[in-house]
């Protein structure tokens, strides 16, 4: 092994080489703060919305007309097939971790007037719930993973056809039958991704409150021996999520006092919820009874109230976890940093 020695650059050429290298490099700028990235993302979102409105009005539509050729059409068909295979990949609006690395980071300065808070965020698997019409004309719901868009669960549900919900499948869904609803992208064919966060969460709660849970299959089994050993009334397995449960949200104004005394404690607390067991259960002793369950918390989500739904990771939503992430920052931001 050896290392080649570089010939020294004559002093009279050094300045020219340095200027040449700098000319080829992009101008150096300081990294944008989270607040600056957020502002830029919101402006880009507004600009894109304006362009979509113009396109819907057929403004400048002639500029996009072209005859094309067969090769281009073949490429379009191939591209469409690839897009269909991953149509639900990275569609969920994924929040950035709240940053406190510089004096410009931290809680948004307009927290009181410009943000919506969701708390507590449940522990579980982030996914999209998409509804289809089945062969028997009943609506079936399919769950797709957040990152790769892979389908991992299919079941009957009371949701209307042609709906898409941003959800968290509870970590103990086989025990409590719960799937949590974070956000709404589409409901019964009507798209809500261009709507502001305030309206989306209101619509989410108003519509989900109207649906009647679809009873699980009568073939559901219960492990009464295990329940006796644990001395608690917990069914062994739900075949599919039974209850669509919206995550609580808080709308502006959210004063700092309210944030510290109401929102943060709610984000830290295990949420208690009563699941009403369906009357179609095989055991008459369990039919119509209720199951008290505790929902573990994973932290707090903040959404820019005037922002529309943005797929992928975005500064328009911010996450404050309950505990440090594995392999995360050396000085992690958690809910414990905020005390009344």
C-alpha cells in the first residue's frame, strides 16, 4: 500500500483553482430552520393549490396539448402500471420531529392561533384504510403500510365505499378491536386533501360518529382459560379491527397555559376507552357487554391549521414523542421537556 503524493500548487495558481472550484459548487447557505422550512412548504402548498384551481378552469390548457407517438404511449402505460403497484406508498402525512437545536427552533411562535393539536397519539402501526366494494356489494376495508404501501389486512367495515383514512392500527387491536383515525383523505368519493386541517378533523369526527360498528364474525373465539388466569375479561383475538376511534384534537386558540395544563397531560396519559362488545358473540355471557381498555400513548402531533393534507414527510406537521427514539438525537425532544 502506498499513498500518492500531490505536487504542490504554485502560489500564483492557487487562487485561480480555488475560485474555479467555488464556481462549480452551489452557493453555501446556512441550513433552513424548521420554522423556515414550514413557511416555505406552506407557500408551495398554496401555490400548487392555485395552479390546480386554474387547471380545473381550463386556463392554459392548450399549452399541454400534444399528439404524441406510440412509443410515448407505451412508456405512459408502463409508468401507470408501476404507479398503480405503489399507489399507496408514502401517502400518509408524516410529521417531522420537533427540533430544539438552535434558538430559532422549538414550539411555533403562532401556536395559539395557527395550530391544531392531536393527543394522545396511540402506539401502533401507521397505515391507510381504503374501502372497496366487494363481490357481495358489501364494503371491505384494506389496510396499506405507510412506507411501502403494502396491503397487510382486509376486513368488512361500516365505512362508506371509496373512502381513504389515515390511521394507526392499535398495537393491541387483536385484544381491543380498535383502529385509530388520525386524518381523512377521502370520504364516499369526496376528496378532502385540499381542505384545511381544522375542517378535516371536524368532518372526520362528525362522519365517524354516524357509522354503526360492523359486528365481528360469529366464529370469533375467546380463550376463557387465559382470561381466568389473568383474572380479567379480555378476548383472545378479534379477527379484524372492530371500532374506528378518532384521535382527540384541540383547535385554536391554544394558549400556552392550555398547552401545558391540558394538551401535554393528555398526550402523556394512557387513554381509557370502553369497547362495547357486539351482541353476535358466540358466548351469551359476553354478548352486549363492555370491555374497558387502556390505550398506550406515543406522544403529540401538531398540524398547521391552514395547511392541506401533504403526503410524505413534511414540516407542516410536528411530532413530540413520549420517549427518546432509538438511534435518535443526543439531546432528544420529548414531552417531558414541557412542564406546567
